[in-house]
C-alpha cells in the first residue's frame, strides 16, 4: 500500500499534543506498538510449543526407555531364576539360599538379589538396604504365580524391584515336591542409567529451544514489517489528512483486510473533502453576503443617521408622540449603524483583510483616553501604573478595552475596575465588575458571535459581536482574552494578555 497525494494544498502544520510528545519521548524502540506485541506473541507461542513438545518428548521417551529396560530386566530375572531353580535344594538352608541369591545376582549385572524361605532371608549383598522391597510387592509375589514388579524411588534415584516364587516354572522341582517350593526371590535393579539417557535426550532438546525462539522472533519481525508497513503509510496519510490535506489518498493493493481499510480511508477522505469543500463554499458565500449587505447598508444608514439626528435635535419643538417617535428612530438607527460597523469589522477578520499599525504606546495614557472618550472616567476605578509602554495598535487596543469595560458596565455591577500590569514581556489588562458573574453555560459561549446570555444579563443593547471582535483583535496582537473562574463576591473578570512587543502584521 503506497501513499499518494495529488492536488494538495499547503496547510500549516498541526501542533503536536503534549501527550503525544511525551509518548514519543519515553517510547521503547522496537518493543511498543503492534510490532512489539506481534513479536512477543509469536515468540511466546513458539516457546510454549517448544516447551510442550519437550515435556511430551521427555514423558514419552522416559516411558519407552523405562518400559524397555523393565521388559529386559523381567526377562533376564525370569530366565535366571528358571535356570537356577532346578539346582536349589528344597527345603533350602541359609547357606544354599545365599548361594542361590548370589548366583542369580551375578546374571543381573550387579543387582541386589534377596531370597526368602520361611524364617530364612539371604542376600547377595549383606550390607545392602532391603527396605526397597515393599510389603505390597511381597503380597503380590505370594498371591501370583508370575514375576511381579514395582518401580520405586529411593535416595532420589529410580529402582525396579522384581519378585517371583521359585519352583513354579521348574517342572523338575514340581516332580520332586509336587508343590511350590516356598522360596521367594527378589531383585532390585537400578534404572539410573536409563534415567540419565532420558535426561540427556531432554537436554539435547532444550539446547535446541534457543535457535527455535530466535528463528520465531526473526519470522515474527519479518511478518510484522510486512503487516505494519501499510499501516504506517496509512497513519502518515491520516496525519496529513488531519493537517488539512484533504486530497491525500492511499493505494489500494490486494484483497485483504488492509486493502479494505485503505479503501475505507479513501472513501472517508473523499467524502470529507467533498463536505469540507461545500462548507467552505457556503462559508465564503455567507461571508461575502454579510460583507456585501453591510457595505450596501452603510450609505443609506449614513443618510438615516443624519436625518434622525436632525429630528432628535428638533424633538423639543414637536408634539409628544412625534418627539418620542423621532427619538426612538434616532436610537434604533444608531444601534443599526453600530451593528453594521461590527459586521463589517468581523467580515474583515474573516477575509483576513486586517493589518496592525504598530506604534510605541503608553498604556496608562491609552486606557485613560479610552475611558474619557466614552464618558466612563468617573464610573471606572482605574489602576494604571505609569511607565508601562508597549508596541501595539492603539486603535485596536481602544476597541478591546472599550468592549470589555462597556460589557462590564452594561451587564455587571459597580464598582468596575481596570488594572494594567506588565511582567515577563507580557502585558495584562484586567477588567472586573461586582455583578452576579456569568453562568457556566454563558461562560462557555461568551466569545461566540451573536451570543447573548439573556439569563445572566438583564439588558442586551449590543450586537452580540463585541466580545468576538475584542478576541480577534487580541489574537491579531498574538495574545488572547481569558475569563477568570468565578469567585465568591467577585463578578466577571476578563483579562487581556498580549506581548509587550508586537510586530506589524497583515
């Protein structure tokens, strides 16, 4: 799957989120993400399979070796006892029992042999421990006319214990006595050699685990690269799509799930490009309509304003009803003129047709002039330290301060305070009132265009664009306007934050 792009439009690069940057910084290369999980899964499966195969091989080989050893030991014991039984005097004494046990042992490769007859017990090795012959095996020998066997663990080593009655397989003995001889013979055969052979086989298999796991890891790495390469390409295409490159597409190759994912991505990108294109066209038409209507209204509004001003000046000479109508027309015409001016201003921001005219400005003087020009000097408590100077657009600063202070005077409660501070190359202008503040819902939308929080504001004389225009002017200076969290006894607190040194921009 190959990423292709056609007709792309340059867009500003998206900023990396702090969380993404932190994940990138602390990422363990090669072990995180789908590749690491795939490799670990394949290696674990290979390891479990190898360990399981080793365990099964050990069990099967151990059983096979021990069974073969047991069968050989049983045959040797059976044949040796059958050969020597004809030479045993019945009833035997202790000396003949000892000789019999020794002769049987000599044919069983050094195994311990023990013979019993009533109260006599003889052994091929007098110093050997006889506890390996269990009561269960003794009972089986007495009950069955065949060789009985039992595997035991003694001293941490495996042993095979055999037992049989003497005389049962000897026709000559039966001819003399007519009954079993009563002699019981037992042999203790070591299985340590067979156990060592089995352990060596297991060690050989275990030594092969490392190459198997390494081979599994290599195959998993190759498979991961094959699977994840198209996923990475799709991720890169998604990031480019997120930055606004809506024409990005990925190549659809094959018929597997990844190809289906690529097809879905292309369909989504195409639908998004189409939808965004339509929205941009509609937005451009709406902005053009607002701008055109605003400009078209400006000329007749100027005439209406002039006529309404004349009527308002002569209102004292008119009848009461006519005077009231004249004053109403004058007030509403003024409000309509302000609305048109705000619409023209906001449309210029939308069209990016605004520019800063930067000058060295004394902040205390500028804020004081804004308050005096609107007759607010006696209604506002101003904390304006002298000597704070900044490079900014004085007209746009006037618009910002006028909107913030006017908003506080109209919708808050006195006293309204304006505070100017400068620190760390940042200028802050705070406007606070002592009204009821803003409800959480109103606070979320206070900078939205045409938003009026009727529930929080008893009077709404503005256009609903003042705060939006103030925020756009702050952003034009590289700053912002923040609404402080509500505090008891304090109304709404808006703070303008802009750099002390603002460069000219257009």
